[in-house]
């Protein structure tokens, strides 16, 4: 089990956006704007959700986890599977995960939650090129 810290849930923002779309104040084309990069990440790194898309209701949402953190270096800003997240949580002191739900049919996407993973131990001493 991965120990998630500093969890932020974006359910209220999601609910507000969906209400705006259903009322017609926001067009579905504005809410369904997933980038090609996000859609590819959903295809190769995402995991199927248990809810249908709230816009098109054609297929279940896909959940994509993005990782960011200073310690991650070149890995920062990439999508990762749950298995990779578990392995990374034991290898790095701290990094942030952003879970994004994506509909691969209509391109709906929304940030679901963010949380911090890692060992929680301070990173080792920084080394410079001169040392």
C-alpha cells in the first residue's frame, strides 16, 4: 500500500465545471480539450476507471498519473503506471502525483486529485561538480 500525503481532491471544481457545461454556459468543446500527448498517455499508461464519461457516456474514464518533483530529474512530467508509482515511492524522498481523468472518445479531461509520495526521508547531501 502506498502512503499518500497532502492529498488534494478536485471534486468540487469538477462538479462546478460539469454544471456549467450542462447549463450551456460552457461549451463541451471547451471542456473536452485533451491534448494528443494526454490521450497517448491514457492509452499506454492509464488505467480504466469505474465511471462512464460525464459528457459523452460512451466509455469508462481512464485515469492517468503524472509525476513531478525536483529529485525525479528527467522523469518529472511523465505519466506512470501504479506499479511504477509504488516502485518510485520507495526510491525517492518526495514527489507529487497528479491524477487526471480522460475520456478517449470525446477528449474530456479533468484533474481529479494530487498527492505526495516518497519515503519522506530527507534527500542525501547535494553534490556539486567541484566535490
